[in-house]
């Protein structure tokens, strides 16, 4: 496939993020394809350093096609698992239908196998594209229920802003020393997507709970409270989080397995146009799972 692509005057490049022009060319490809601006990451120290991009560039440096892998260690059923995430898959319209993406997928999956990743994960609205490569859909479920009984707590809850350098540093620290938010299915360390997702969705609120030294990512409307993630050394019970945030909802939705929240929930179908897909041994993934929206990629 590489030969076919080269015959169209494209050059294959791998691991090219150290070249600012090539990074900018990928930013443009993703902006043109998905309408998202990933250059916002430059504010937070650049793209994930574990990223391994595979791309084709034309003679003018335009990125015609890309597919990236990155390392996303996870806690799955109480075990630390070496997981690769795949993202930034796009081919410019004039270059589609020539096997470029097939070539990049083969390179990326082959590289991950060589690196010894146990599992591959991706999120897609085109699951059929990845099935021939051994990916299957992992159904996601959210965890719902009535709020726990209120706990009376003193303590300071401070709203954080991703426009404030000190707040970003605090969030980075909390993510760096975090306990996985679930022992069933959760990332162990990954700051870049948490920060980027926090910028992309203005409804996400990030609050620092001083008494627990944790950052809580959440949303709320009149009746319902959505817990998206908790970053810190300890995971407080849900009752303490609601009390510290001064929230008294009728209904709670937790967007990750709630095994550490001391809360009797009920799994409920999570409706989405985007499928979570897994490649590799999915043993241990039998229970209901959901990837925290803050880890979405
Ligand atoms: C999807 C996309 C990356 C495919 O790129 P491409 O270079 O045209 O793909 P290829 O020519 O390499 O085709 C690879 C295989 O995928 C299949 N395929 C292509 N588009 C597909 C789609 N939308 N759904 C399912 N399969 C698809 C092809 O039939 C081909 O199958 P084959 O290997 O059995 O022949 C490109 O159309 C694109 O950028 N789309 C918009 C962004 C997008 O959806 N990205 C993927 C996000 S998860």
C-alpha cells in the first residue's frame, strides 16, 4: 500500500510530532475533517507525548491522511492493563478510496502489537471499518439511581477554570497522582484528553474539593446530576461529593463504573452514535463498563 500511496506523490511519516509544521498540518486535517481544533493542546503543553502518529504528506507539507496510536494504561477488573488508544483517523476527500487508511491502520495496529499492548480501544461512528481488524463493539452502560443520603460536610469547593494556569497545574497534579476512578474500567493516567474534553464541552464543570484534595468533573441540570470523573489520590463516596458540591438532585448518573463510590446504582443503557470498540483479549470486560467522558478521545 505504501508503494501505491507514494506513486501519488505522498510521503509516509511516522512519529512526526517533533516537527511543528507537521503537527500544524495534522491540526489542519482534523479541523477540516471533524471541525475540532486540537491545537488547543498547545496551551496545555502539546499533544500526548506517548502519541505515535502515522501519516501521509504531500509535497507542500499538507497532511493527506493520518491515524495515531497512544498509550492509555487502564485499570480493568483490578488489573493494570497496557492499552493503546487509536485516534485522529482521517483522510482528505481527494485522497479517499485508495487504501491510504487501510495502510495506516495496518501500520498502527502492527506497531502496537510489536510494542506489546494488550488491548486496543477506539471510539467511532463507523464500527464496520474496524471489524476486519479484530475490533468488536464494547457496549457501554451508565450507572443511575437516586442520590445517597446527604452527608453534612464542611469544606471548600472551588470552581476551576481551564483559562487559569494555576488551576491547570492543580488539575495536572491531581491527574498525575490519581487513583483510577474505578477498579473495573478506568484510565490510570492521562492528562491530555481530560484537559481537552474540559475545553471542548463548556457544560463540564471542574471543581476542586479541598477536604479531599480531588478534582471533580460534573454536569447538572434542574433534576439530574452527572458525575463524569474524579481525579485525586482518594475517591470520596458519592454522598460526600454531592454534599461538598451542595447538590441535591432527584437523580444521579455516573459515567464510569461506580464501584468506588459507595452507592447502590443500577446500570442503564448508554445511548450514543459513537461506539467504543476493543481489540485484543476482552476477558475481564464482562461487567457493565463506561469510559469516562473525560477520557474520550
Ligand atoms: C473513513 C476514512 C478514514 C477512510 O479513508 P480511506 O483512505 O478512503 O479508506 P481506504 O481506502 O483505506 O479503505 C479502507 C477500508 O475501509 C473501508 N471503508 C472506507 N470507508 C468506510 C466507511 N465509511 N465505513 C465502513 N468501511 C469503510 C473500505 O471499503 C476499505 O475496505 P477494504 O480494506 O476491505 O477494501 C475517510 O473516509 C475519512 O477520513 N472519513 C471522514 C473521517 C472519519 O470518519 N474518520 C474515521 C473516524 S473513526
